[in-house]
C-alpha cells in the first residue's frame, strides 16, 4: 500500500524549504569520473585528518551507555579555554544543530531574520523552517562585507541576524572596526548570531568575536565547531557560547537531550588537549592556500580574500561546467548557483598533491 487513505497536513514552512546543497560524495564522484583517486575539495574538511590523540582517546569509548546529556567534561574544558562560564556554553551535534536550536528557541511565525548573501545555507533554511522571513544582505562587489548594508538591515530590527565571519562561502573576515560598527547597530530586540566556524584559520589581525561580543552587552551567540580545523567533521560536534545563561537554557530546551554522542564528546576533549596539532595543520593549510592563490592569479583568475581553508574563485564560465570539468579529473569542488555568483566555485584547500591536481585541471579549463 503506497497511498495513505488520508493526507496528513504537513508543515507548509517545511514543505517549501530549499534543499541544503551538501555537495557530491566520494562514491558518486568515483562513478561519474571513472577514477578512484578522488580529491574531495568541496566540504571544507581537514585533509590532515585529526590529532592522533583523538584516535587514542577513542579507544576508551563505551558504546552501550548513553552519553552525558550535559557534555560536562567538554563544557568544562571549553569554559577553561575560553574563560567563559560553562552555563553559557551549549554543545551541539555540529554547530549546524545549534543554528536549528537557536531558531527554534527564538523565532515565532512571521519573525524577521536577516543574513549575509552569499552565506551559509542553513542560516536561511532553519529560519524559514520556523516560519520566519529572511532578508538577504548582499556582499559587496569587491567580495568583502558591505558594512553599511549590514548596518541598514540591522536598523530593521530582525529577531536574528546571522553573520558568518570569516565568511562561508566567500572567505574574508570582518576587521575590528567593521565588527564594532555592526555591534553598535544591533537593536535591543535582535539576537546577533556570529558564526565563527573558521575562527581557527583566521590570522592574528582578525578580532576574536567571542571576546568582543562578551564585552558588548548585546544578546548574542558565537558558534564554533570541531569540524574544520580540528578535523572532526564526521563525528558532529560544535558549540554555541551565549551572552547569558537564560538564552543558553532556552536553547538547551529546544534540542534533543542526547544530541552529542559519546564518541564525539571524547574526541572533542582530546582535540582541545592537542591544540599544537591543530595550529600546525592550520599553518600548513595557510601555506598551501597562498600557493594555490598565486597559481590562480597567474592564470588571470580572481579569488576573494580568504581567512578560511577555502577559496571562492571566479572561473569566468558557468560554475556547473567548471564542476563537470574538474570532476572528470577526479576532483570535487562546489559550484555556486546563487544569482550574481554563477561563475564562482568554492575550493577547499587539500593536501599539496590534491591542490596540484586542481591547479592543473583548472589550467586546462582556462586554456579552453
Ligand atoms: C561548516 C560550517 C558550519 C557547520 O559546522 P558543523 O559544526 O559541522 O555543523 C557552520 N557554519 C558555517 C559557516 C560552516 O561553514
């Protein structure tokens, strides 16, 4: 029996959601390209893997017991590292889950949300799922934040303003003066969500959003993750730091109780205990990013400034054609489809040999 007798009513906000563009997986890429040696440069994962201390710690995993719903050990470790009271920290099944839980805790149908575009897909999807309308503030044509446009959008007092800095997918980070101008424009009734998924990759000049917002007196959330620089994307663990315990408690109530599995909690604690591994990985990525950037410039291609582990590149032709071409060389990147950015691709910095393959494939494309 395929057809139910009575159509149940579906949530129209959910039925209408745009799909999340998750990028092609490796198995599909193997099939389509006929190659085994796929370079997965689409999802901003860490090609160095993770700290060996994480793998060692995971041998203590007991899969048969429920995980700690409060993530007590991990929150204590973060509290010490960040100098933030642990009642302001909530751990998520990836920081993605925190985006969803914040929306569910804060938004009522008809609420206004604003975000930067191009931006992170889930900032829009989770807002729409909760019945909000989404105001998109374009990046500047110089591929940097348009601070006056952000300030103008904040004047409309949205319930939530999502800001990813460093930006995904574009790459630049807000400087201190820009961040302060934005903070000064946030209304009392707005929750500023600063998504710092790429914080660990940003240079020393980039302000620490958590530090600045903690002193601002604003209602805010700072999101960070173990998926990128710490190399734990497959385990799903990220965190939110809230301006106050009341907000943190509301978001705790809006997530499932055992949202962070036991392996993820063990791994994240071990990863924090080996910051040296992470900083070495970040440094080698930065060297490769500079090298790829120079190769692109020598081909006459424009890439946005990047404080992340990826480059947002104008390839000058339809991004889907560029995707198909590099896929035939066994490389997965992410083609951009948003209006105004149809000739852009986002390429994650991989291992040196993978970056070489990407450069070689792109050279063939540019040579036509
Ligand atoms: C990768 C990413 C995330 C999600 O990370 P998870 O912790 O893996 O859920 C959140 N925000 C931005 C901007 C990202 O790029």
